[in-house]
């Protein structure tokens, strides 16, 4: 295929992206278990590599194993079936999007012992298929607990994206990303899970526009490959993809990858969203009448400008941002658009509990003798008690606590059933879990 470019192009012949780092030794307990906590020196080196500006970076198995074992993809699908909406899933059969099959997937039940790849391929009646799942962190504790400690290191090194981070799964044996060469609008990490390798091709925004004369995604991308920087992603590899770069992934054998986009929204659009939320809680005030002349529009604009100044002068914007921020912090920086509730664990006085790491629990005064507890991107309000602060502090210090001991902290004012109710609520929010003393 021939094409023309508005400016001179580099010589064709895709370059191989540099592979950085050496594999970390997998934990002795299991060669399948990753270590998502990367040392501060790793993140210092990462920041040094980006001193000259954002660019793609490819790391060789930094976790010592895939961030999440590929078998957990099947568990993810089983968990979200009967609970998710088809908006969370996209299925492509032979490169064609099939929303009807996405609806069938979330309504059905994956048979025991049947791999999700085989099951979806049978649904597709096609040799080549792909499925994409958004908000993976909402449906899989395994994925969320793997990503959060990794992201914590990144946030401490590079700062936190104001609108949080998400996890998106790409899986299948598609020959190429079904929607073609496309732009990534957010800075993102791509953790390749395997089991097969994946080929990844990347173009800077400037080069892509030189090659195509525009910014639109291209389903027919083959003529662009000679000008791309190419990466071979092995199971366990990690790719950093800067915002506004174009890319496409190709694979002929089944494999899965999880992308972690980090949301830094456009300032004006994010402000408009927040101001709209502030306005919904403001006192109802109608606009004044204006002159039936050309100057009327200027009078209306002046009235609206005064209203905007008054809205922003109050603390409404601060309070909305603070509430969002606490929810993000309590979930390790991961957004949670569908806060799921699980069956609370059965607790008695002989039970021992601990916080689900690395997710912090926040306790904030919310009024006279009331406190709001934030955990896993949810919150609830209860009557305050001095022991609540003690409980939250002990959990955040990763202490393994005896329920009997916790009950004694509240004994001056709360019945045993009330304390067990609060602990049960926290377990249903997936903020605490039952453990043995040996685990602590």
C-alpha cells in the first residue's frame, strides 16, 4: 500500500524498543507469585529515564513473574457474570464488535473447568477473538491487590493523578487490536500476563501525524509498521506508555494484558464537571431579566459570571474534591465505579482480623459526635467513640487484632453486637479480612 506524507519521513524499518532491567528473582514461596512492591531505587531510576520528557519504557519482568497469573482472568469473568453490565465488556469476533455476545457473557455462567478463551471463542464461532473488560479493579480482588502496591510506589515517586487509575483487561488471540492503531489519551502501564508473547508497536504523536496526515485511529495500519518502535512483551514484562502516543498490539496465540491508565483530565473539562456538581447543591436562584436589546446578552453573561465567582468562592468545590480524594485514597488510588459488596465474614470473639493491604482506612469527623469511615472507595457514618480511632490506627499499622480485644476497647459504651456489626461492615467492604495469628 502506498501513501503520501506532508513532511519528510524517517527511513522505514521499525526499531526495537530497548529492554530495561534484568528479571527479579521470583519469591521462594512460588515462582508464580509476583512481588508488586518495587523498591524506591527502581522508581528513582524510572524517574531519571523520563527527565528528558515522557517516552515509552519497556521493563524485563520487574515483578519476577506476571503481575497477575493468567488463570485469574477466568476467575475475573466468573466473578463479574450475573453482576456486571454489558457496558463493562467488549467482545470482538474476527475483528467485528459483538455487543450481543457481551450481553450474553455477563448474563451467562462460565462452566466449571472450561477456559474463558475456549468458551468465548465458541460463542464467537470464529477462530480469532478478543475481549476487553473495563474496571477490572471493581470485579477482581486479585487484580486490585496486585496493582495497588505497585501504583503506591509510582504515586510516591511521580505524584498521584487527580482522577485516579483504572485497570482494563485485553485478552484473546486477535491478530491485532480490533480498533486498529489508536491513541492513548492517558499515561498508562501495560502489564503483560501471558501465557504467549505479544508484539507492541508505538508511534509518537508527531510521527503518526507525519505518516497519516491526521490524528484519527486507523483500522488499516500495516503500512505504518515499518516506522514504529517495536517491543516484544513476554509474560511478566511491563511497558510504560506515555499519553498521546499511538500504538497497536498483535498476537496470534491466546494471551492477556492489563492496562493501567492514570487519569489526568483536561483542566477546563474537569472544572466544568466539578462546578456542575457544586451547582446542583446550590440554592435555587433564577437569572434576572435583561434588556430587550443587543446588550442583553452581555448583561446575562455578567450575571452568570457573578454566579460562577460566588460558587467558586465558597467551599463547595473543595468539599467535593476532598470527598473524591478520600474515596480514591482508601482504594489505593484506584477508581471504583461499581463499589461491590461481599458477604461479611463470620466473626466471633475468637476471630482475628487484619486490614486488607495496601488499602488504608480513613476516619474523619463528620459532625457532632459522628465520624465517617472511608474504606475501599466506600464510606459510612456512625456514632463516634474513642476506640474507633484506636481501631483504625491499629489496622493501618498492619496489626493482627483479636476481636475479643477490640470489643473490650468499646466496652464502656457499645454492646458486643454493635462492635461485631462495624467489623462485619468493614469486611463486607473488603477492607478487613480474617487471618490466623501466624499470618501476622
